[in-house]
C-alpha cells in the first residue's frame, strides 16, 4: 500500500512538472521574492549584532565567578584557620593551655598547702626548743650556785683549796658559757619561730585567696573551654557551609555558562535558516526563467514552513535560556548572602556586636585575661613561699651552729664531775661535802646532756622540715614558679594571638561583606543586561512574522507542496543538531519512518542504545531486510512508468533501471 502511495505521488509530481505555472502562481512567487528580499541579511545582522552582547555576558559571568571565588576563599580560610582541632590551631592550643594552667594552679595550691603544714610543724618544734632553752637557763643558774658552794668549801683549808678552787672557777665558767649558749639558742629559736609565723600567716591568707581563685579559675577556664568549643563548632559549621555554598555558587555559574552556550546552537540554526532562504531565492529565480520547475510555490511553502518552525524553536531556546540565566543569577545572589552569613550571623547577629558580653570571642579574651591575673597571683604566692623556704633554711643553719656548743658543754661538765668525785675521794672524810657537790655537778651534767640531745633532735627535725621546703620540695616549687612565670607570659602571648585572630576575623567578615555587596552589584547589573535576550527575541519575531506572512501568501499551494522538502537534499545535510532534524521530519511527516528505523537499529544492535546528536539522520538504512522499496520484481508494472522513460526531467527525480529496482530512496 505504501508503495502504491509513493508511486502516485511521484506520478503526480511528474505531471505537475510538465505543466507551466499559472499567472496567479507567478504573481505569488513575485510577491514572495519581495517579502523575502533582504530577510537573510536581516537575520544575519540580528545574530551578528548579538555577538558583542554574548561576549559581554561571558565577561560578566567570569567576573561574577572570580568574585564568588574570592568570597568563598575568604570565608573558608577565615573559618578554617580556627576550625581545625590540631595543635597548630589557636583555639585548640588555647584550650589545652587553659586546662594545663588550671592543673598548675591546683598543683601549686596543693604544694603550698603541704608547705604550710611543714611550716606549722617547724613552728611547733621551734616553740618547744625555746621552752627547752628557758629550762636550760635555770640549770645554768643552778650550776653557778654549785660552783659558789665549791669555792666556799675549798677555802676552809689549804689542801681543799689546792684541789677545788680551780674546779670551782671552771664550773662557774661553764655555767656562764651554758647560760650564754642557751640564751643565744633561745633568741634564735624565738626569732626564727616569729619569722616563720609571720610568713606562715601571710602565706595562709594568700593560700586561702589562691584556693578561692583556683576555684574561680576552674570556672573561668570551664567557661573559656565552652566558648572555645562553641567557636570551634561555629567555625566548623561556617567552614562546611562555606564549602557547600561555594560549590552551589560554582554549580549555578556553570548552569549560566551552560545556558549561554545555546548561542552557538542558535547561530548555527539561524545560519541554516539563512541557507534555506537562499534555496527559496534560487527556486524563485528558476521560476522567473520560466523553467520547468514543477510546483515551485508548494516547495517554497514547505521550505518556509520548516524554517518558521526552526525559528520558533530558536525563540523557545532563547526564552528557556533567559529563564535559566535569570534563575541562576538569583540563586547565586542568595547563596552569596548565605555564604557571608556563615561568618556574620554566627558571631554578630546571634552573639552581639564587637565587645558584646554574648560574643564568644570577647568572653574568651576576658577569660584568658582573668586567667593571666590568677597565674600572676599564684606566681607571687609561690615567690613568697620561695622566700619562706630560703628563710627557714637559713635560720635552721644558724640553729645547727649551736648544737656543737651544747654538746661540748655537756661533755666538759661530765669530765669535770668525774674529776671532782676522784678528788673528793683523796680527801677522805674532809671530802664528803665535795663529793656531794661533785654529784650535783654530775646531775647537772646529765641534765645538760639530755638538753643537748633534745636540742639536737629539735634542730634535726627543723632542719628536716626546712629541707623539705628548701630541698626537693623547694625545687619543685621553684620550677613551678618558673613555669608559672612562663605561663604568665604565655597567657599574654595567647591573649594577643586570640585578639589578633579576632581582629583578623572581623576584618575578613567586613571584607566578605564588601565582596558580597560587590557580587550583588555585579549580579544585579548582569540581570539587567540579560534583558538583551528579550530584545533578541523581539528581533527574531520580525523575520518569523515575515515568514508567516509569506506562508499565508502561499497557503493555496501548501497541500501541493506536501513533502516537497525531501526533494531538496541539501537542507537535511546542513543540520548539525538533533532538534533541527526532528523538526524537519515532523514538518515533512516522516518522523514515523525515523522511529521505525531507530527501532530496527536497536533490534539489530542492542548495545548501541545512545544515538549521537551529531550523527546524520537517515530515513532508510542499507540493510536488505529493512529496505522500504517502491517496486519489486513481482508487482512492478513497466507500463505504469513508461512515461518516465520518455521524460528526461522525470528521470532526474526517479530512475528505475532493471539493475537498480531494489535501491533505497533516502531523504538524507
């Protein structure tokens, strides 16, 4: 059935070619020539005139993208500088430093508490030592009385005098020495005890203050760490949002870039339309020569119908592109505002302006400054503790100097008491009194020896306590003093760094706001400039209306020109876009043949599922099993086409020699 229809159409075309055009047809063709005169140049001028606008638009997009990149970089870098939790990042470092500072304050408090306990024990020992000295002074007075009694008894006879007068003088001297040593030891003990009591009292007061400020420091550092964690989270969120919005901006810019690429497509489509109009002018010129050109009005109508559809498609693509560009620019503007908000809203709108009590940066700086003051107080207190330890060590060294003197007196008395007993034995009955006095000296010697041992124990105890202050403990405190001193300077450095970071952050926020405004201005200007696409649409509507007007002139012959476009093979060869081919096939009514061809191709080659837009569209393929043939050996009638053999013009359209009866008839 299809073969018969094709045959009838070909015969009809052949007959029409043998008939000269009527006068009405010639008038219409002449009118069309006038209407289409210069239309090709007009369309070429329209496209050429839009070239600078597209270049300008591309330059604007490049500027927008560059500005958006600068905005993204400054936001991400500003957030990234603090969001990282590595030790090199300032927030993480300050957090660790603040926690270490509290630990140092606690350690300092504990060690000073231990030192106060040591000082208190030393004070008790010194008080007991002073009490022993008071008792020993009375013993020295007793010894002096014994010496006086020995002197009196020795004066009774010459022998007694020879044996005990010197002894009495020696005992008296020992008594004086004991008195002096005991008094000196007493005074040194009392003085040392008083000094340590004063220092201990001052340290105790400051220790209570330190205990209070340590608790305060814990609260301060806890608040500071909270703010650091808050800042870290805010910066991390800002960085992640910055990265996300930056990518979204890039995607939107890419969307605009993709949208304006339609310019090349539109240019090619218009060029093809212009070339098709040139075909129309050629047909008109053939008509003017009175050549046997067949149904020229019908052919022209078919060509103009296709070109009008192509221009309508171009207009639709421009409208779609204009909408995509406008929406993308609006999205870029929104994303840019959100990008800036990553910094500004997090730290200004939510937490107040610079200097606000709600600003985590301000709170962190204040906390660090207060921590620095506390560390300074701890440093002063430990310095005082250092002085107390030095004083205790010096005082104990002085007390230790009395130990040998006390021991020497005790030994001297013991020897003298033994000598007195021996001498009294030589006197016999006359030495009884001396023996009693010698026993008294011995008793005093034993008391003195006991005193000496007690003094030694007391001084050793005080020395041991002083050693705990001035030895390893003092070394720890001394190192801690140095460490606290370093920490004080470190606090100053960290406060300076966080202030610098905050200042840089504010500068970056301000800079980001400026860049955002710059970007908003560029986008606003570009959105205004994109209106040139509307102008381009209006300009393209002019030739479209001209074509429609020409088609209206040729409408009486539109049915005669049905499917005439397939007789112009150059038209389809020009197409470079699938959309052009589809429009051509739809206008000529041959799209169902292409669908049949594509379906058959998929059956033959299921792997080849994705057709290329650049591949030429063929109505028929060269597979013998899928050919659509006009004639075959069994049904062709030679007589039915006999007139073609006698008509050279007809043979130009269809030649069916015996050996080529099975050839394909292809549109392209």
